[in-house]
């Protein structure tokens, strides 16, 4: 934050104070020179008015600077005019005291520069500031004059000083403070401009007529200047403070000019009054008309302010009424949207308003729910029409009881209506002794309460019955305890059997794998005729059958072990980043010979830019081989098997194996996914199999977090879909494999 040096803060007020001092000096010299031409009497003293206006327009903290400048200017004026130093200093002191008293009184009374804005500001300016300050100044000046010259001129000097200073402040101080606050020149419409020109012409004519006779003092009448008053009032009424102060100044200038003319041609032998009396008369008339003009202007300013405030209040009232109407509409809408019935009665128990829900609850008496209807009339007619169950057969007594409850400060009543509904009534007194009531339909709660009571009664009966059969319950408890023990024993036996099964499968698999490996090895050597030819051609075929049967049995053992490990939760995946197109290609290549023997066509459709799949390469390939094996096995000669690899909408990879085979009945779709299960019909009985292929594919898929979906139509074919989750997708494959078709 930048702090300005003290000399910079003082420079501005000091320059303004110098200008005020120069203006004071010039106008004071002019006033004194003017007084010499008309008998050493100043009809108006403008210097003090200029200084007072400067103080009112400046902040109080700058007053010392302005006061010092004015005092120096006053001393300079008197030094240049008076031969006696003491007399000049006395006059300077009187002027300074007058200015400071007037400004101090106005500041004390919180009157700002807008003197003519209201009568509240004008009256302190007229009485305490102007007249009192001028009287104090005139007393000092007249006393100094009488003391210095030794002549008995106190009253004459006091009167001349007081009137001249008062007229000066009445004329110039309002003019300067009014015109120097706000824009100096304001644009007027052509009509206002024409009116201002007409007013100026009128003031000039009336001023000449009013004060022209001063030049001929032998025929001048003191009441003649009052002719200027209508024009001044016109200016005050139509043009406000600026018009009034400007008109006052113009009339004062005309009067002073006429006094100058009268003083230059004054001849006491032919004049009806003396020049001194004429000046006093002009001063008095000027003071009167100026006070009247300023008072009218202030009064009209007060009137305009009152009108503006009235218009603002009216606008605010209109706005408040509009908001009140909007609030009322919003309130009514809010009340109508309530699920409870709402009704309001005034202090005389007359209906003020109710919402739609209240009319719905008491639909029988809806025709009575009009503003102004009495509460007693409404409830009496409601009871008479059978709307209140409690009032049936005793209308008058019920009305008396209801009115007594209604007159309470707050009450809650549960009423049953004639149609079986229950209504909870909550009434409260308002601050103006009205009544607001909320009616809630509690039929559901009441019915639930009745139902709960019925259930409570039935429960009590059941408790009684249970008490009677406690002996039976004790026997039943003992029987259930015995059954629980048997169940625990059976569960333990089943768990032991399951563990024994797993151990048996592991042992038997190990025992079977050893001779199977020997059988497979020896049969492969015999097929290759490593140690020479076998001899007969049938031996070659038998060796092939032996190798095929051994391989089939080994595959069956591996599937049994895998399925057993998965069920026991001991199977672990060897995960890596797998390329799906490579797995598809390898699987189709392995199954190609079997498809060729079965005369089945295998097609593949692999989407380009598939992401890598994080999983067990061998097990994913085993899933696809099992699915292809099943598809080829159950597809008739000339059929087609299609392998599709694509990207799912969820971001994961899907593998679909579809065939044109015999299909599976809908009721068998879930059963074929169970181990050792086959579809029993004439078509499938001729095909061998253990029923482990699909269950193992499902188990291996679930280990990867994938889902296996089976869809089939008898006579059309079967489709198996494996969908891997998005989390298994790693990145785009580097090998861009387009869609292709191969035939085996």
C-alpha cells in the first residue's frame, strides 16, 4: 500500500485555499470600492459568503488551511484600505469570526453544503448561521470603529455591517454551494430551455421595474421591489434550488446596479429619501424576497423528496403486494400438494381456506367447505349426513363434545368416518386466536394396528397351545438332537469318503499311468517297426488300436485327475500371455486329421488385433480341443464346425465353437455340464465317451474367471461360448491376424 507524503496531501487543499483567498480579496476590494460610490455603505458583502461556501464544501480537517488563508486575505484587504492598523485588524477579526461561527454552527447542526435541499437545512443557515454570525461580527466591527474614532456611530455601523453581510451570505453562499455540487451545466429539453429563457426575461423586466426607481429616489417606493417576487417564486418552483439561487443573485445584481446609478446622481435637495435609507430598504427587501425564495425552494425540495419517497414506498408496496400474492399462490400450491388435509379457521371460527386433500377426505360435506362457513355448521352437517361414526344417533351431544375439544389450545382426535377410514385430527391455536388443523388418513396404520391385535390374540392362543404341548416339544427336541448327531456323523463319513475318493483317484492314476506309458511306448515302437517288420498286416492294425486305446485311457485319467484337483481346490494355473490366434490355429491343426476322417469341415474366424489373454496356455488349448472333439464327434458326415475368436463388448476375448450336429434337447442343457452325464437318446448312444469333456471345460474356464455358455437346437447344432473377463486382456497382439477360413 503506497502512503502519500504529507506535503502531497497538503498541496491540494493549500492551492484551493490560495484560490479562495484571492477570491475573497478581490470581492472584498470590489465591495469596498463599490461602497465608496454610494456613501461608504456596502449594500452587500460577498467576501464572507465566498469563504463560508468554501468551508462548507471542504472537509473539516482542511478548515484550518482555509481559515488561515481567509484571515490573511482579510488582513490584506484592510491594510490596503485603512490608515489605522488597529481598525484594520479589528475588521479582519470580525470577518474571520463571522465565517468561523457560521461554518461551525452549520457543522454542529449537521448541515451540509446542500443548504436549500430541505427546510431542515435552510432554517439553521438562515437564523443561527447567517443572522447570528453576522450580528456577532457586526458587534465586533462597530465596537472597534467606535473605539478607534470616538464617534457615536455604533448603531449605524452595526446595522450597515449586519445587513450587508447577511444579504451577502443569503445571496452567494446558497448559489455557490448549490452550483458547485454536481454537474455545473445540465442538459435541458427544448421546452425547459424555452421556459428558462422566458423566466430570465421576466426577471430582467420585473427587476428593472422593481429597482429602477432607486435611480430616482424622489419617487421610489420601498414596496416596489416586491414586484420581483413572482418571478423568484417561479424560478424556485419550476427550477428548484439552482433556479432559486440564480434568480436571487440576478435580482441582487440588478438592485446593486440601480443603487450605483442612484448613488452617482444623488441630490439630497430633490430626493424623497436619503441614499442610506434607500440602501437599507433595498437590503431589507432583498433579504425578505431571498428568504422567501429559498424557503419556497426548500419547501418544494422537501415536497419532491416526499413525493419520491412516496413513489418509492408505493413501488415497494406494489412489489411487496406482488410478492405477497406470489407467496400466497406458492403457499396455496404447497398446501394443496400436501398428503394431509389442511384447514384454517379465523378467530370467529369461520373457514379461511382448506386444501384439496381436506375436501377429498370429507367429500360428503365438500359443498359446505366455502370461505366464511362456520366450524360448528360444518361438523353438525357432517354428523347429520353420517360422516362421523361416533356421532351416529347422538348428533347434538357429539357436536357439544367436539366444540369443547375444538376450543382447546391443542388437541388430537382419532375419528372413524362412515366409509371405514380412520382420520387423525391435530388442531392448534394460532397467535391471532384462529385454528389450524391437519387431518391425516391413518387407515392403513389403524388396520395394521387391528391386524396386530388380532395376531397378538392368536399368538396368545398359540402360546397357550404351546404350553399344553411342552412335553411333546421336549420329545421333539430330543429327537432333533439325535438326528443332528446322525447328520454330523453322516457328513463326516461323506467327507472321509470324498477324501478317500481323491486319494484313490490319485493312487489309481499313478498305478495306471506306469503300465500305460509302457504300452504306449512299445506300441509306438511296433508302429514304427523299429526292430523289424511285424509280419502280418493285421498286427499293424492291432498295434494302432492298442496305441489309440492307451492314449484314450491316459487322456481319461488326466481329465479325472484335473477334475478331482479342481473340485478339491488344489489346481493351480501356470499363467502367461497367450496369443489366441495361435491357440486356435494349433488346436484346429491337431484335430484336422480326425475331422478329415469324419468328413467334417472346420472353419475359423479370428478377428484382427485381438489382445493377448493372460492364462494357462495348455489349459486354454485343452478347452478348445475338448470342444472341437465333441463338435466333430456329434456332427454328421458332411457337417461343419466353426471356431470364432472375437472381442466382446465388455472388452474381453470370446471363443465360440459351433457345429451343425444333432443338438441337445433344452431340458438336457444344464445336465450335460455335470460330470459323467450323457444325453440319452438313440442318436448319441452310438458314440463313445465318459461325459467329462464339457464339465472339465466349464471348470477350467471358471478357473480363468471366464464363463461358459451353452446354446443348442435339436437337429440344427450346438454353440459353446467361452467369454474371458476384461481383466484377462493384456495388450494388442503384434501379429495382425485377419479373418480366414481353412478346410480340414
